[in-house]
């Protein structure tokens, strides 16, 4: 049986770890920073690879259009926006159930929608998204910071949010498909 001192040290270290994790996730008094990447939701501009096992005519790539749907054979327009790939597979599978016996459907992302970067970077614009992209990687993709850039803060507008929010610029701050990043000017 461990000694009471060991329990006290373990509790202290646990509290220290929780405190450090909490501090790492906070930007400032301007608002919280969430560095956990949420489950991916489909949006306009994503290209999906739909696989129907045993049905090569129904397997292919489909782009989510501006209205948030894909045109799928036999089923017609299928709402995709806001769904996870698994939920999309279930929706297509249910639609195909009227035509096929026990269809087995899989959906994966072939190409993600782009992200956008503005402000104090060398080449602002739209860039292709790649999984596990961070803000620092995005800045590097855009040619790096300008000499006037604030290298401590970034403003991010996620695709599903109405306004941008400030975040402390850390090496692990994630970028999601459809995000708009703005690098501001430093004050001095």
C-alpha cells in the first residue's frame, strides 16, 4: 500500500497538471481558446469519396455544392452540410435501401475545403487544407509573417461561427477547413 505522502504528491502533481492544461487552453481575458479539434463536419467545397461495396457504378467522388448537398445516383440530392462522414454514409445507405438489399456504404474526405489567411503574411489568400494543420504551418504556407506582424495573437473565424475570435498564437493551435485566419499588426 502506498504511503500517505505518495498520495499527497500524486494529488499535487495531478492538480499541477490540470492547472497547466487549463492555462494552456486559455488565450486571455478576451475569450477562451479551444485547442481540441472537434469531430469533422462536412461543408460546401469538400469532395467526398463514396464507396458502396459491391456496387462500382455507385462508387465515386462527389463535391458538396454551395447549397450543402451532393447529387447522388438513385437517391438524388442528399444534404451533407453539418454531417460527419459517418452520418453521411448512413444517410446515403438509407436512401439506397429502397433500391439495394443491405447496402454497405463508406464515406471519406477526398479533398477538404480550403482555409483562408489574411493580414500580415507575405501571400494572403486561399490555400488547400491538410489534416493536422496548425496556424504556424498556415503562416508558413502563406510565405511567413511580414515585419509588421503580431506574432503572439491570431484572429480566427471558424466556418460555423458568425465572428472572428482572438487566440494566443501557439505551436499547436489547430486550423480547420473553411477557417479564416487574420494576422494583425503589432502596435510597436
